[in-house]
C-alpha cells in the first residue's frame, strides 16, 4: 500500500513539473516580448520624468525649481544613472536595440 502511495505521489509531482514547464514555455512564447517592451517603455517614461523635473542639472530648465525640489526625494536614487544615460555617447546601433 505504501508503494502505491509513493508512486501516486511521484506521478502527481511529475504532472506538476510538466504543468509548470508548459506554463513557462507558453510564457516565453507569448508574454516575454510584451514584458520586455513594457519594461523598456517604463524606463523611457522614468527617463522623461527625470528630464522634466531635474533637467536643470544638465542646464535644461523646464520646471520651476520649487517643483523640482518637492520631487527631489523621490528622484535622488536614480539621478546618477540618469546622468550617465543622458551624457552617454549614442550611435545608430542604440536605436536598433
């Protein structure tokens, strides 16, 4: 009786693994590209937001400093990477990726 329970447990575990693998495979085929696009869009929106609020750090005054200072605590962790990204030299291959 115990052997039968063990074999049923192994079958159930095998079916769970198969279902999980199928789920991951379908995600890779259908959702991965959409997820990458959404993350890229989110990054560009964050980039634009920081440019509008903190553009005066690069000499582009868009918003009055009062509003920039109110938003500063939320933007501080991203400023160094944003500056690097803004001042990086770009070429044609950057537009393709």
